[in-house]
């Protein structure tokens, strides 16, 4: 029936809200071992899991992989060297619900007319729904329907799958519309079977002449039945091939037969080739082709050569491009093309495009130069955010975002999902405008970009925000106070180093308090701690080194000539990486 562009209310189940929830059939394996053992799990010969299991029962639950027939092998090695091997063929599918699962969507509203042109143009009322149920891990049932003023359609369906068989689905549409008498129908059968290198597909559709839904009218398509079958094969040395044959039998005029061929191959490390052809075998010969050769200079820069012959138009084009970074930077695309009509005139076209990303905006320029169609398009876009009493500016936000605050440190690099996003402004703030909702996003502040006297309790965190959610994160910098000095004793007027001694210290009063987080922002926990008491040792010249101790007054204590000596030292607050305390002389008379 197809989707209906409508405005109204919808009640649906959305599995994507929890990306870790598995609603497809999975492989579960149970067994028993007599002795402690190591279990290795292989999928198509590739090791995917290793576990130590105790004597007794073991269980593997919810093993899931990409669609297709796979061989799961369990290799168990016990402490006595015994090896047990078990192989479980299993077909992983994305088209079947596991047992007991429901999937549904109910929609009521009005058809949106002139969508994209008028914002408030609505037509007839319409109601549609689908509801699917996993009767078992192999068999699903469902029903869908569409109601509007000119038509009512009800469509029951069934889907079934098995290992070494693949997936089969059957769906029938029963339709009553005002333009035809009686009940019209459409029957659809679909079969898919995918192996590691080979896959097969078969599709059959049969329609009555007057079948019509909101998005489809068979009087215009004129299809009696349609058959589509294909096979694809992949080899690392030969590349990827696929063939599809389509046959359409029409109520009027002649039938149509079409053959599709697709091929792709990486020729060299940086060069790849793809070929797509379509041949019409009946109703007048026709051959269409698309050939593309690409060369990748690096991960961002590439060049494409394309030849296309379709719709009575031949074109040859050259494109050189650089992808714009996720964060700040620029990208461009320059396309030069020659087009010619079969038996007609030819003309050239040049299309340069440029994109520049700043911390707060995206600027784009698009110029098109061709016969009777010259234009220039300039755009600028950005966003203003308000979160936790903070106002920020950013590039456009399409999903979720985060405001990162690194104290008041300027020009600190922020990395999200291994991509450099931005640098902090003069207030230590940076906006990450491109977080993906409901999945883990890793945010990192590279420590090497910090001044030597600063560090993070935690420079890495993982966010998994809901859709359209903004997170405010405070990453407080910690200044690492490092001290060097010499402790000497004065006795009977003589000064000598206090060498090879343990000096205990305890905090009396600090001069620097911990910074607090920004209002409304969360501060992740870290492992950093500042030492309030402890001990250190002096070396041959009485020299010592202290770290992670706040500036302030500290009482020190040590043993000298069987006496306990106590004194007070001052740890100063300076901007130096290592604060030199010089000589500290303690009178022991």
C-alpha cells in the first residue's frame, strides 16, 4: 500500500528506542562440561568469542549476526586436553519477529497535499495501521489496512523462515474502491536465501485490473502479474556480481522482459570499479548502462569518472571532491559534465560546490553553469542553544547535542566518536552538535593539548542521549601542584642537609579550594585525588619532591637523633609546572 503523507496522531512501537534490544530470532545454545574448560565460538570460521566456563552447565543466549545462513561452531577445550567440536547451522534474518514480539503502528489524520510547497494544506481524512505478531521464532502473522473516502484495503500476511531454506513471505490485499465493482485483489509472494557468498531472491506479484490504493492505481500501471528472480555472488578476487530478470505481463499491450546486471570490484588499493546495466529484451530493444571508476587519494579526497547512457541521454563526467569534516574545516566538489541527446545536440555543464564549517556556522556555495540553466546558491546556517542556564552558539543540530565545559580554558580540543569537533571558546565552552541518539557516543579531551600543570580527573566519557536531547557536561580541570625543595637542619649554628629521612606531613590549612561544577551541568566522577596527609623521603642533599598536594600550611614530622622534630612548611601557589621551594631550614636545637 505504501506510506501516506499525513498529519494527525500516531501510536507505534519503535524498537530503535533501545538499540540493544533484540527482537529478531537469535541462536541459543546449551550444554554441559565435566571439567573446567575454555569455550571458543566461531562464526563462519572467524573467532567471535572466548570464555572460561566452570564444570557444569553452560549457555549462550541471544547470539545475533548479519542476515544470512551462517555456521556457528563451538570448540570446547577442557583442562585435560580433551576437545569437543559442535556445529550449529543457523539463518539470521531481519524480516522475522522472535516468538511473542509485537510490532504495530496506528495512524489517524488528514492527507497532506502540496507537501513541501504549502505548510498547511490538508485533504481527506485517512486511517491506516499494521500489526505483526511473532507466533514462533519461525512463523509470523500480520495484518494491515488503509481506509479513506475512495477506497478500503485490508491485507493479511504471513512470513516463515528456516535454516538452509531462507525466508518466505506471502501477503494478500483485498481492495474495495469506488472506481470498480466488487472486490479487487493483489497477491505478493517473496523468497530470499542468503549464503556467505551467494544469495537468491524470487518475487511474484499478481493484481486485478481495477486494484487501487491511496498511492497506487493499477489502471495506470496495467500489470496482470510480475515475476522477478535474481542471483548474486561475491568473491574477494573476482568481485561482486548480480543478475536479475524481470518479467511483466500486462492487461493491455505487450509484456516486458528486463535483465539487470551489476558488478563491482576493487581493482587496486585505492581504485574501484562499478558497472550497472539494464537491458529490455522485449517491446523494443533498449540498453542502459552506468559505469563508475573511483580513485581515493585519502579518506577525504577522491576523484570519480562516470559514464551514463539512460533515458536517451548520454553523459560523461569527472568529479573531484573533498569531504567536509564533521567538525571545523572545509570541503568542496567540482563536477564537469558533457551531455548529449541520442541523435541531438550536446552541451557542457560545470558545477562547483564549496562548504566551510566554523565553530558556530556552516556556509555553502553552489554554482551551476550550463546552457540556459545558470544559477548560484549561497546558504548560511547555525543554531542557538539554551541549556542549564548556558546560552551557546553552534552549527545546525539535527539529532542530539551536548555542551561541554572545560573550566575557563580556551582552545581545548574536543573529540566526539574519534572526530575532531571543535575547540573551547574563551569561557571554556564547546558545543557538540552531532551526537547520535540512543547509541554510545565517546567524547574525549586529548590530554596532550593541556598545559603541563593541568590534568583531568576523567578526560573520556560516554553519552547515550535520547532524541533531541541536550546534555550539559562539566569537565573540571585540576591543576597538578608539584613541589621541589631542600630540607636542611640547623644545629649549634651549623646547617646540614636532612638526608635519607622519611618526612610525614599533614594539612593545616589550604589556600585553594576545589572548583565547583557549572550550575545544572553534570560532573563525571574521576580517579583524581588531592593528598591531605602522607609522607615523602629526602635524598642525599635533603632534596624532595611532592605532587597532588594543595598549596597551604602543612605540619611536618621526622625523627632526628632519636627525637621527634615537628615544624611547619608553606607550599606556595605559583603558575610554574614545578614550584621551587628552595631551602627549608629547620632549627633542631
